[in-house]
């Protein structure tokens, strides 16, 4: 009797563990042999293209992902309305050195930052003042007045984690114009946030200080930033011509796109997995973040294709407007709270469709310990990186509702070569790495679905 009781106690544990191993293997094998991620990303990037909030591309991507999830037979697919900011670049951005004693006129590779107000067709000309950071700018005080501030802070190459290097240099792009305007500057140029020196300019979001004039803010390529800095050293009276055409239009109605598989045992417990559907208005938004959206849809599709019924409700979410407003993520959290929904986990893939190494997370000690307790099951798939803090921009607003926030952590060394540029295209994504990312997310969703967290 005692023996039987003992067996009953340990057997379910053993069987479950065995199942996990087998099932995770099946997830990877199915994805790597019959996955849909690559073909779906091809459609999103090649047929639809870039998708800034409020643009025709964004609207087309909403409709296409809705139809795609419906075609897979998910239990429900719906659109969640959200008002989004609508910025348009409005034309070609031009930056020219106009009086180089060495080279005469030199045109630089330029791309205005998102949400900027353009100079208009007449452009503007001004002298430059170079700084490496916002702190340096502040220290200059009055000297900035009437000048174009040239932010030339590089990403720190000593940081092994590319996101840390990006984070360290990001303030000059995101708030440089607002800070410079406060001191009376007439415009800003910003060194592109790239770890390498080349000719590709990177756009990205910036926020003005509402109390000061909206001065133009334009990124130039890293190679041109180095050139400009060298020329300035020899010739401090160097002047540049800026021309850009950006304009904020009235907010526009758009949508988060949501597909669900309903849970069979605890349907009220939601596991959300997603990426952001919008992208910048250059390139194709392939790594950022078409990859994440397609991977999230694939998680639910894998469940369907293997005939699995989840215990908890699985939700694939394509958030809108992460890049220049985060309205989709905010609205999603607001609606979840208003409806009294219970998210136990929210997983975002928004670090590129590169080789996955694990997951970052933010949550209670118990939640994070549970995630790390699955290390042995994930390690055979090279998912070793489970202890770092993190999450994702779109899932951040869910934080106070208690779910563990999880970010897929790929090897992002090459991410910032492409990020927010014309080079972020389908061809820059590797099929196998993309599929491994989708399978990694599916394996984690499977574990959370089976065991809770
Ligand atoms: Zn992104």
C-alpha cells in the first residue's frame, strides 16, 4: 500500500517531465521542418513593406494579420481600436556642409528623426557646435544659442550587450532636440545609433519639450558624423544647410490585432505573446519588428497544427505604434484592466529575428525562479540565458497587473547595424534563426501553459 502511494506521488511528476521534453522536441522539430514564419515574414515585408502608425502600410498590415490568424482557425481574432499619432516625413531630408574650405559643399547621408517638425522647403543654415552628450550640451549653456547642435556620442563599443550600448547613447536622439531648443539652438544633427561606421542613417523617435520651439532634428550616418567632426576641428566656422519636411498630422484610428486559443482548464488565465506591428517608414521593418509579430502568430499556429489544446488562454498580440508613441501597448493594458483580465505572463519578441539565446524577465522572485527552473528543458536548444532582467516596451504597461514580463533574448550583435534603417529588410533575416526564435517562444509558452507561473 505504502509502495503504491509512493508511486502515485512521484509518477505524475516523472510523466510530466518526460512529456515536457518530448513536447518541446516536437515543437522544435515541427517548426524547423514545417514552419510558416519565413513565408509569413516575406509577405509582411515584401508585399506590405514598412508600416509606420497611421500609414497605409500599417492599415494593410492590420488587415493582413487579422486574415492570416483567421485562416489558421484560431478561436477568435479581433481588432482592438486605438488612436495613434500620425507623423509623415513629407519628403527627402537634406543635410549639406556649405562652406568647407577643403571640400566646398558636401552632402551628408541624413534621415530626420520621427515626430520632428520639418524646416520647410527653404531649409535653414547655421553654424555648428559639437557635443558628445546631453550633459556636455547643458554645460555649454548660452553658447548654444542660434547654433545647430551636433550630437556626436558614439555607442560604447566596450559594452558586450548591444542594447546597453544603445541605451547609453540613446538620450541624444530621444531628447536632444528638446534640450537644445531650451538653450536657444535652431536645429540638431545626431550621430546615428550604430556600433559601426558606415553611410546608413538611422531614424528613431524623439520627444520635444512642449514649452520650447520644435526645432528640426536630423540623424546623419556614423561615417558622416566622423567626417563632420574632423572638418569642424580644422574649421570651427563650418556651416550646414538643413532641410526636412516632417509634420505631425491629427491622431488617427488604428488597431492592435489579437488572436486567441481559448484555454480548456483555466481559460481566464491569459498568456500573451507578441510583437509590434508598426515599423519606421524606411526599410521593411523585418527585424524590427515584423519578426516578433510573425513569431507570435506562429506560437499559436504550432499549437493548432499539432492538435494541442492549451490549458490556459493563449493570445497573440500585434501591438500598434511602439515606435513613435507606444499607444497600442498602453491601450492594451488599459483595456485588460478595465475588463478585469488576468494575464499571468506577457512575452514580447522585439530584439530582432536573430538566433535566440534565452529570455529576459521582470517579475516577482517566485516568477523568475520558475522561469529559471526550466533551464534544463531549454538548454538543449541553446536557450541558456534566463537570468537577465528585461521584458519589452509594449508589455511594460501591464506591469502593475502582475504578470511576469518576458522578452525573447536573441544574439543582437548585428541588430543595431539595421535598426530603424533602409537596411532592415527581409533579406537581412535568416530563416533558421527566425524559426528557432518562434520555437523558443512556443516552448516557453507551452511550459507556462502547462505549469503556470
Ligand atoms: Zn521594435
